[in-house]
């Protein structure tokens, strides 16, 4: 996450796994499931990663997507042979992505996280939750998506939406919304940003753990993320042309490339990923519409006016969606409170809206909003973790609201289905700022 609140998901485990120092900024507060892990190399609280022989691990449960289609998913390994990795020089840049799509029928459910990524995440989560490392069955969790399920062709070509996660966050931790969009008829591509994410698992069991250059690296991280997304866009073009962009030439679901409509591409992201959505739209017109979920656009620029996307704005549709306690001085993040959002708003000429969840927090916008309340049914979750991660917003209601507004934005701007954007008694947790 490249905002005032920084998630170092699984850093402690990444250090233990790699046996190397991993430099990174400490969290401003214990926000996110691993936000209390502290700076890299910090001592682990006594017993935080202990094993629990007596209690059965908590099984994760996720809300089912509400759209008319079953969901399928597959992953691709992408290699940018022409780009030296900026985080680990001497290696070509590599990415792992997942493609989620409307399926013709349900098949065996895909894992929530790859197995080794789950191990890394479990270590960091155990520290934040103050529970044994095996208190939660991260490795056994499954999503509402069939692994390599057959592709549905009933609606012809479908709009494509790219998702970029926050700093340090594995791409799988936003699976609820990704699956929701796929169930509504979108092809959704989620991206892991290698060496920035806590762990990225490649074919053959190779894991790239978080490896950051010395500070300051904000501009490098922003530029790297944009190039990553453009690599994904190029790979989708290859897929639509009938080629397999997977570096290992693994078999993909038949007909996946045939349903991609690359004239209708949107992007959204959480935290640093929201910044990425805006940044990539500034330089690549293939992306027609975007959403920033609580990402401070001026990150890395002491003067927000020096940030290119802030200074120039966008001429295409963009939605700002902030939380109640993540703006300046712990207030709401809106274009009226955050200078970078305000300048971006003033300089943007395209369709725009600014929404806020007053009682939410930074991780209201990803799976934490469902997972943390679920854990509260099984063990005591530190109150400060709840307060700094998801706030006091009603968890069931806000998930229903997010499943309304995010698809509605893409329905309007990628499918031409105009919506009504105003305060609604059906969604009392959201305020329309403008």
C-alpha cells in the first residue's frame, strides 16, 4: 500500500523464508491482517507463530457471487524479456496473474491463495491476529470459482477489467469483488507485483518474496506497476490473437481469448493499486475507465501538484472511493480533504464521482471486510486491528453496497448502461461527496 497506511503482509515470514533483509516502510498503524508485524526484522511477539495442537483451524467462508454466471479462473506466468527487474537487477521482470471469467459450468473450486503464498501470509496474519500460525486454514481456503472451468460464450465478447492490489498484498486477497465482477459477465485480470507483494508463487514452487530497494522508491514502484499493467495488456492482446502468452506454455481454458473485448477495458485497484489505475490511464488509452479505492494519488510527491496524473487529470471516467479514517489527520479521504485527490478532481475533465464510507477503514474495500468479522465468531480479534482495518461499518451491508457500486460503474462506462449516482436508503453506509 503506497499511502499513509502501509501493509507489510507476511514480511516476517518472507524474511524467515528467504534468509535475507527486506527493507520496507513500517505501517503507520496496525492496519491490515499483517499490519502489526512492524518493520522488517522486528522481533516476533512471543508465541505469535506457535502451533495449536488442540484447536481445529478456522475454515474461511466467502460470500457467493450474485451474478448469473458460474465463475472460472486460471493463472498465467508472464515474462517481460526486454525489461530488467527494477527490484532485483539482472533478472527479467516476471509476473503472475489470474484471469477470472464467466464459466459454462461449475468445476472444482480453486485455492484462495497458492500453497506457498498461503504459508507466507499465515505467518504475518498470525502476528496481527495474535493467534497461533495454524489458527486459520489459509492453505485450504477455496474461492467461488472453478479451476480452469470451461469458458461461457453465451454473451459473445466481454469487457475486461484489470485489478491491481495494494502494497504488499497478494492478488488473491480481493477475490470477493473479482469473482463478483466475473459472475456479472466481465473478464477480470488480477496482478501480483513481484518483489513488492509479500510473496509471489511461480510454477514449480519458486517463491519471490518482498525485496524492496532502499528508500525512497515511490517513483520506481509507481513506474514499475504501470509497466506491469501494460505487460498484462500486451499479453491479453496475444491471447485474443490466439496465442498463449504463458511463459511455461501451460494449457489455458479453451476459447478464453475469444471472449476478450479489448475495446472495452477498465481498471480498478485498492490503495497503491488505485494509484496504479489512475497512472496507467494517463499513459495508456487502452484503459477506458478506472476506480481508485482509497489510494492517495500524491504518494511520493511532497507537492501533489508535481505528480503527473494529479497535475494533468484524466479525460475518461474515474471513480474515487474513499474511507472515513484514511484522509489527512485521520479524517475522511475525499477530494475535499486530500490535496492530491482535490487537484486531480479539478484537473480531470472526464466523468467523475467521489464516494466515501464514513464508518469504514482502508481494508473495507477488500476481503478483510468479510474475513475479520468471520474470525470474530471463532476467536478474539484484537480490537485495534478491527478499528484500523475495517472500522465499524456493517460488514454484510457494505459488501452488498460494494457489489452494487463497483459493477455499476463498469456497467455504465464499459457497457453503456447509465446508472443513478446519488445517496440511497438502500446503501446508507456510503456518502456521495460529489
